[in-house]
C-alpha cells in the first residue's frame, strides 16, 4: 500500500522555483496496475522517482505499508528500496561491460545473497523474461527489446512488491514495446503493483487505472481513493 499526502517536490534552477510536484495525493493498493500520463514536464518522472525512493519530497508525506518513509536516513531508505521496489527506465541503464546475467545478479550481490542462490535466482528471472539463451551476452549484443527485458529481470530479481517503469517502451518499436508491456502485465498478474509512465495513449489505456498529471498535480484519476 502506497500513500502520498500533499507531496511537493520543488527545484530551484537559476533562481527560479520549479514546482515539479505541487501537492500530490495518491493511494495505490497492492496489486494495482496504474498508468501515468501527461504533458512533457508535468512531473511524471519526478513522481516516479519519489515513489521509487530515488528522490525525496520537498514537503508532504510518503508512506509504504503505513510506514512514513519520507524521513528515513539514506541507509534505511536504500534498504527499503532494495527490498520493495524495482525500477525500469526508458534507456535500460544496463552496465555495458557486464553480461545480461551479471547485470541481473547485481541487486542480489548488493543485498548480500550468497553466490549459489544468486545464480539460481538469476536463471529463474531470465527464464521468466524469455532470455535463458542470452544470459552470457553483453548488452551491446542484445536487441533493444532484449535489453529492456534484461532490465525488467534485474528490476524483479529481488521480488519487489512495487514495479515502476518510466517510458519503458519509449525506445522500442511498437511491436517490441507491446511485448515488453505484455511482460510487465504478466508480472502484475502475478501480484506486483505496476506503475507505468507513458506518452503512448494505447499503452496507457491498457492499465486498470489512469492518472493524468498536469503542472505537478493530479488532473484526472479514475481510481478510487481508499478511505483513510
Ligand atoms: P516529465 O517526466 O513529466 O516530463 P519531469 O518530472 O522530468 O517531467 O520534470 C518536471 C519539471 O521539473 C520540469 O519542469 C523539469 O524541468 C523539472 N525538473 C525535473 N528534475 C529536475 C532537477 N533535477 N532539477 C531541476 N529541475 C528539474
Ligand atoms: Mg519524464
């Protein structure tokens, strides 16, 4: 369960205040499938970064499973992120010198999982994304779609409860993008809470709930806010 209350994220650029998020109230139930759309610069990535504990709100409160994560120190935040959250980016963000399997293994290494368990788990998730035969390939030896599937395997290898994807199909052709969304949707069917930021109305329309951001605020949301 995710709860944002009055979340603001302001930046000061050249003396100008930018209200990237300007008072966002949002509840996401476990297992929801939500798309976030809105004009460029409306705060979509900023919102995803806050949700993913990659950034902190300037003000407001963010709770995960009832726990206020806004004020946690960096070490605890990093641990909560590693345990609960997976992130998928438009440009994949794979380490070019590591194989697909090594990229996927990284979060487990950081979490201190012993090598034999790491290897077993890596093979499981690579199989889940259909890349068993590509485990030893470097990112440069993979197609764009395979790179994104590798990134999805890396994002889910720690079995997070929340998966955040920022324009995950933005660098893929339509067909490959649709396959990547199919894969994310299968993970959601398996129970993970899925939030997809997209420019593509067709992809955004596939979600169970549709949120529109404008000027750092929720301008439309066809989900039901849980009573609190
Ligand atoms: P979107 O993903 O919807 O295109 P962003 O969340 O990236 O929008 O950006 C929202 C606004 O915040 C924009 O005006 C952007 O320039 C600004 N912004 C985002 N990140 C930063 C940052 N790190 N420093 C300064 N301004 C930022
Ligand atoms: Mg963005």
